[in-house]
C-alpha cells in the first residue's frame, strides 16, 4: 500500500479519537442535590422567605402551596466530621419554597442552592390534610406524575399537621424520607398500616373517580408515627376526614389486606387476651335485588393465642380456646361494625373496595350505579360473619 | 458458518424478520391505545381477534406471492394490473414503507430524549441511528436476517423478565371481569389491534427471498404468534398494575409500569433501562426492514442499482421523521400511516389475488 495513504489514514484515525470525548455532559453525583422527599403544605411563607422577599426576592405568584424539598447529601465541613457526635447535625437538608406551580417551586430551588436538584430518587410525598382539604389532589400531583425524572413508584402520605414536620427527624443519621418509605413495609407486623399507595395506583384511582384513603401521619417532637388514614372523596379529590387506627384495622380486614398483626380484647374479668394473626382471608359477596345492592363480608383467619393475663385459664383446655375465639370474634365484629358505620354514615364514601367487588361480580349493575356510587354505597346493606381459629398457643402451655 | 452468495433466507429467518418487524413502537403505547378504545380490561381478547384477522390478510399476501415465485410484489404487480396502475401501487407501497421507517425513528428519538438522553439534540440521535441502519441494509436481506436472529431472543428474554418482575404490583382485580360489558368493547378495540400487528405486510417481498417459498404461510403463522404472545403478556401485566383508569392517563404505559417498582438486592434496582435498550433494538429492526423494503421497491420499480437508492433515501427519511411538530402530530401521523396500510395490505392483496385467479396470471404451478 502506498505509504502516504497509510500515514493519512493513521492521522485521520487519531483525529477521530478526539470525537470520542465521551461524557461531556456529565455531572458528578456528589455535586447533585438528590431530592428524596417532598412535603406540601398550605402556602405560608417562612420567616426566611419573608426576609428574602423583603430583600427583593419576588416573582408573580399566589402563595397557595409551601413545598418542602428534602435533599441529600448535606455538605459537611471537615471540623464537623471530626468532632463526631458531640454536635449532631442532620443528614438532610429541607428547603422551603412558597408559590403555586410546583414545577416552578422546584426550579426556584436553583436560586438558593448551587447543586442542581434531581428527582430520580423521590421516595415520599407528604401532603398536609389542610392543603388537601382545600385543593384537588389531581392538581397537586399533576407535575409529579408528568415529570420524566420522578418515578411513579413514590409513596403518597397524608399528614394531620404540617407536612413539613413529617420530614424532620430527631434521630441523627436518620433520613426521614427513607424512614417513612421503609416503615410502610411493616405491614406484616401491624395491621394498622395501609398497603402502600404509590403514584401509579393513585393516578388510576383518581381517574376512576372513586374515593380512597391514604396513610395518615402524626408527628410530635421529631418523631413521626403512622396513625389512621386520611379519607379522600372521589370526584372532588379532596380530604374530608380521618379514620382512626382502629377503623383502619377494620378496613384492612374488609379489604383483605391483612398480612399480620394482632387482635387484642379483654375477657369477662377484664384481663388482656391477644391473638396473633397468622393468616387471614376475606371474601365479599355482592347481592343485587332490583335496586337494592347488598354485600356480605366473610372473614376467616388462623392465628395463635399469644397472650392471656388470666393465668387460671390454660390454653390446653378446648373449652377455654373456644371461649377465647368467641372474645376475639366479638372484638373483630365490633371493629367491623364501627368501621362500616363510619364510612357509610359519617363520610358516605366507599373506601373498602366494595366498588371493585360489584364491578367484577355484577358489571352491568356497576355500569348503572358507578356515577353516584358513594351515595348508593351509603345506603346499601352490609352484613358480615367472622371465623377465627386459634390453631396453637406458642411455646407455653400454661 | 459459510457465507451465502445468493442472498436467500431460511424459513426460520423469515419468522424472525416478521416478528422483529411487528415488535416496534407498539409495545410501549399498546396498553393505552387499546384501552382508550375498549374502555374495559378486555383488550387482550381484541388482540387475539386482531391477530386472526391479520393472519387472513397475511395468508392472502403469501398466496399471491406464491403465484409469482422469485418475484416481489413490485415486480409482479404490473403483470396483474398493467404497468401504469402497477407502478402507482408500487409507489404507494414504497411511500408507506418510507413513512413507517420515518415514524419509527422519530418515536425512538422522542422516547430516548425523554428518558435517556435528555439534552442530546434530535439530529444526533436520528442520524447515528440511520447511518448504522444504512450500513446494515447495504449488505442485503441476509445480513438483516442474521442480525434479527441475534436481536429477537434477547428481546423476548428481557421483556419476559421485566414483565415477570413487575408481578409485585400486579393486581388480578384490575383485569377482571372478563367480558363484563359484552362483546361490543372488544370489537371497538379491533382497529387498534390490527394496527399493532402491522408487519405482516413484509411478506410482499420476503417470499421472493425464501429458500422454500411454499413454507410462507407457516413462517407467517409462527412469525406473528411471537409478537401476539409478547403483546398479550405486556397488555395484561400493564393493565393489571396500572388499572384501566390509570393506563389511559399514561403516555408510555409500559415504561411507567417499569418505573413503578424497584427491586432491591438484585444488582439492578430499575428495569426500565433494560426495556428501553431492547426496545430501541426492536425499533432499529423495524426501521431497517422498512428502509430496506422501501429502497428495494424503488430499485425494482426503476430497475436501478439498489445502493445509491439507499443513500438517496436517507435525507428523505430524515426530513419526514422531523416533520411532525409535536407529540400529537406524531401520533396522528402514525395513525394515518397505519390506517393506509389497512387498504394497501388488507384489501388490495385480496383484489389482486382475485384478479390473478380469475385471469389465470402468473405461474400457477410453482416448482419449489
């Protein structure tokens, strides 16, 4: 081959290497603010914001929403790292922004923090009941479900008080958003936790116009607890009230979402009796007669007698076990009764999944009543029977 | 492996080409487009019915091609209806293929820009894609077939794994009841399902390249069943997780399904990237085969060398791909092109077959 030509080709290929600069648009992960949690409250400018506004930070907006963006990691000075636990500083940074468009609030963030925010790891969204009472959830979550970074797997929670307080933790080293995310997984330990409501599911439910419940949070002194549920009425998608822990438990039984937990009651002498749920099964049968729609809920569960304070009774005695089963069944029935009363008579919403049962079992009837379902549901009859079996009594017979 | 010089493809390769062509941008939007029309969870029945209809149309095409062994439709259509109408029909088909390849490449660019390469300019994505495609098709149908043979198994495995992993958020109640509102919704969905099964029309040229053209129908049946099964699984898993009301709200429901869960402790947490990667490969295959079909048509229509035509088509496809101004125009463009195909490859072959049978044109008895 002609040597000139070879040199030329060689030089050309070297030149082409220059084109392979690779990731010129890269951003170091340490230099990003990873948005892990978002709390939405009724718009109220914080002191800091008011001062900033006085200094000239203003743009045309209505102060409808205060968004608290939780980001990690936090920059730590060297001295702080060495001083260790003597002065514990949080692992996260909460930034409050007030305005209307949530997307704009996100972008305002860049005016205050130099590290650009990314949404890929958003784990939880906490909405205060106050805000969701005033505003359609659909509007609040529109940006979140449309954004291409934020994953629809993020969790939606309701907070009784200010949502931003749910994103504060008194334990050092704890990141509240991760904390909340993991706590939902405790369903197998406690039946007062609702099945996680992720954005994907919520989007479908909101579009169908049915009512739903979201896990409620209460917080005090930097501690956050799951407590009951916020009831959101379909169609308007606004918060109308809360269910307490007891009712959430009952609802979980009705929805067949029990994975574990306890039923506690008292025997006739007032001593504690506790039942550990090993398995639970719920069946709902719908009956349609003319215009009357009725439901029959039957619950069956196997479990263990785990605690009885009345030591004169021994679980090896069949009669006592039968008696204990009776107490537990009574307790569960009471719970169901209260729950159904609350959702039918007080809130007039179907959050127990009865609509799905009717849709599947009587699709033609469902089509007729789905427009005014919550009202129809409030008038329908719900009966239930409960069967609890104590199968064993653990490692202690007396 | 020995290199073939006669550029023929085996029956298995034909199957693979049909499957790869069918699996295009449809997988990503199918659950939404179908549910929008059906409005219940019965879309999967529409899928099966649509597949049956497609099969009939496909068999017509294969039978037609078998009347003219060794020739593609571009070559024999003039024998059937005369040179003027024949050329016009060929031209329409060529335009169709060019439009489909442009559409596919644009959809690919849009999704890539949304989820993968946010700030990469569209021309950079589209052009690199087109040049690689060109590189592939200049070597002829045999190279295309061999590449597709590599792509298809990967696609099937990755798609199945992704769908299987999503079972965590699958809820059977979302796909019940079956036929709750009767058969009517299913019929409504037929138009959409026929459109997602587009791809069978590649049989207008493939029998000419087959070693055993008499096995055309068999290849067609197997080739279309693979996408059917994949579509069925995808549809049921997506609707099962997102529910009927959720699916219609999502622009790319299949991707949203993947984005709705993370699997911790399995080396990878997020699986939408796998889906996107295999799906880009599938779009690539759809793009190349339509590109090839278009250039082959032009070459045979004007009896010119195929290579310069391929180079010449590049700018045309590029311009057509960038014509739609926004997502709505893009989806409208896709709908329009697909509905054209119903006439072009659904009704026309039946007519042509009738004419051939009545006037006894072509080589009636082929020797295999």
